[in-house]
C-alpha cells in the first residue's frame, strides 16, 4: 500500500466516525420528533414515547388529519425537493448510480421534516427508510465538504445510511450488510472498514442516548427444527408470493395515482384521505406500530388484531405510500410479515392438532422473510432478525424461509421493490456480487507467448512493413516489441509512432526504430491479475503491455493486449458454464 493509500484509508476512517456520529444523532432526534408529533396529534399530550393509536382522541377528525399531513408533504415535495417522496432507500440508490453520490442539502433538511409530518399525522410508516436516506445525505454532504472522490463519497453515503439503521434498531452488523447489498454493490476493505466504524459509532451513541438492547425485544421461543421444517418451507413459499404480490400492487397503485388529473401537491393528500378512512375502522394500523411488532413477537396479539394488521396495514401502506408521500417500508412490512407468520402458525395448530408451531417463531421469520423477498437484501435480513433476538436457534429457520422466499421473488419478479422505480427511469442496478473474471485470471494464463518484435537498429521501413503500413503488406499487427542485440526489451513501437515519423520531414540518414519507438515502457508482470493490466492500460491510454520477468524487467516473457483481456472474460464465462462458441476470430 502506497503512502497516499494509507493516508486516504486513515482519512476515510475518521470521516466514517463523523458520518456515524451525525447519522446517530439525526436518528435519535427524528425518532423522538415522530413520537412527539404522534402524541400531540392523536393524544393531545406531550411525550417522547411512541403511543398506541388504537385509543386515540380524534374521533372523526382521524379521517382529515392524515389528509392534512399528506398536503403538507406534497407542498414540501413541490417547493422543497421532489426527492423526499417515497420510502428513502431507492432515492439513496439513485444518488449512488446517477449523481456520483451527491445528494442535495435540501434532501437532508426536508426528508426528516416530511417524515415527521407524514408519520406524525398517522402515516403507517417506519422511520428507517427516511433515516437511511437522511443519514446517506449527511454522509454525502460530508464527502462534498471535504476533498473526496466519487467512490469515497459513495462509501460515506453508505456509512451515513448504515449508521442511521444501526442507531434505530441497535443492529450494527445488519446495517453494514444492508448498505453493502442495497447501496455499495461491492465488498472491499476500502468500504467495509469505514462501514463498520460508522455503525459502531452510531450504535455506541444509541447505547448512550437510548440504552442497550434491541428495538424489538423477544422472549426465547422454540423454533421446532427439524420437525417443523416442512411447515417453514410451505410458509416460505407463501410469504414469497405475498412479497411479489405486494410489490407489484404497490406500483399499480403508484401508477393509478400518477394517472389522476390532479397536481403533485394533492396526490399525497388524497392518499392521506384514504388512509384516514381506513384508520376510522382500524386505528391501530396508523403510525409506526412498533408496539404491534413487539406484540406479535411475544404472542401478545389476538387473532382479530393479527387479521386487522395483515389486511388493513397492507391497504393503508399501499394507499398512502402509493400516493407519493414520505415514509419507510421496513417497519410496516415487518408488521405485516410478523402478523402473517403468527396467523400461519395459529392456523397450522388448528388444522393439525398437536403440531408444535410456535406463533412467535413464525412471526420472526415472517417479518424478516417478507422484506427480504421484496428487497432481496436476504443476508442483511437474516442477520437483522438474529441480532434483535440473540437466539442462535433462529438462524436455521431464518435462512430456510428467507432464502426460499427470495427465490420465489427472483422467479416471479424481474426487479425488486427497491429497484422497480430505478428500472423505469432507465437505470440498471446490479444486485449480484460476482468476482470480476479479470480479478481471477492472472496475466500468465492469458498472455501471448508468441509476439511480433523488431530490432532497435532495424530500419523504419522494415518496421512499417511488419505493421502493415507499407505497400503490399498484409500484416494486422498493431505494435512491435523493440529488442536490443541481447534480445532484451528496449521499447515499444506502435503504428501511430511510425505514422507520426512518416509525416515529419525526411532525415538526412535513414531512420531506425530506436529513434522512433517509445522507450518509457509501461510493463506488466506474469503474476499480476488481468484487472491490474487493464487499469494500467486505461491510465496510460494504451492498448497493450509487454510482460516481463520479476527478476529482470527487460526479459520479455509475453505480451498482453485487448484480445487477451477478452480471452480472460471468455475463461470466466466458461467457468460459469456460459462459454461462447469458439470462432475463428477467438482472441488467442
């Protein structure tokens, strides 16, 4: 590692500390402001504890209040920033993909405010998505204030986002993995280390401000493996189809609101009005609903309450989020998944008397699997559910259900609930963490060992002939390696070198290769990866490199060019079972 690389690594680690601190503070403030807004609006009380809205004091005003909140969000989106609409994570992903990870300060200001208004007026959302976007915005702004590259800004954006999630849930490892799966799309030390630092700082701050322990405490319960494995498989298939159906239905509702002949300002208000009507019959589905998630995870909810959550929470989320307001998907999908899991276990125990299906266990795996299948952040959700329970027995059922549900999602849905918007805007999001075939292949495995060369004292006319620049020459060679009398590397001669020499005024004596060739040689070594050779070619704007021995950098052992790079790609495709038919123009 060079001195500059060491300095940048330390620099990024310090910035990651700042990003984690900022995101943790914002998460704490936003969480408390949401609780305060809900208490003032629905309970006419001043408190920083999240209330249960089932016992609200609004009466029929509950129909109007969400509409007013939606109107305020619409105004902020119109005159503040349109990026505040939605559930936060896709907007952060878009910044990574299209803007060199630059997020406007307006987003950092208006996103948390709009979230407080939307949830504080009854929106059935969680604060996680907006906190992830706001934390990402703070990380991005930090990267814009100090001197950073686009790649470093992306890491800081992810640090802020991961720190926000860790500060809310007390799940630092899940925050790291979620940022990798949904924002970074890479797993490298240069990004992983700052992420860990940021989430550690944010989690430590949470312990100071809120206290230790996860957001959703859960009693130890039996998961019943391996006896209940068939039941988990059936449930995983069902929850996978629910995730697919919900995701597609959400975008249908969004399209329906977009088609309404009203301005953007009014659509969230109309969604809020629909939400208010739902809240009139099922007020418990309004607001954040963390208490209901806790109830499902600890077998404290009646069947009627679980059915109400499964039906009305889903409808409330579709209507409100589909209208373009601001709020997070994580908590409501957790609530729906937990309710479905509990209902599945209860129904299984009724239909199969004696079946030891634990509702709380199925609530946990359902909570994780529904969001995992919809977002395909599968690993993050498995780790998340484990972190909030600290129950090692949960690992196997979580893995089983989340992976099967995600498999159903992949089979029946081309995009995810996070990437559909981006796909419609023409953006491609890579969600596969495959190793670059150029990183796997070393130069020795693809380099040419037979190559064109010319002596340094040869005439320019001879070199031109070998390069196909002379009359009646049929060579397609792009460059020649120049060697001295001992066959040691002395330079590189390209077609452009010869053409440039031919346009100059004729010399008094015939010119030799030595006077024209490039002697400032960029070399490659056989034990390097093809990716390193490609980086060198791009940096120096050249299409080929001589490959020399480590012991003697003038001893030629091969030659690598674009054709060899294609050969490395072909080698990687062959390993994946996707090798192209070998044609007569194969690059070797």
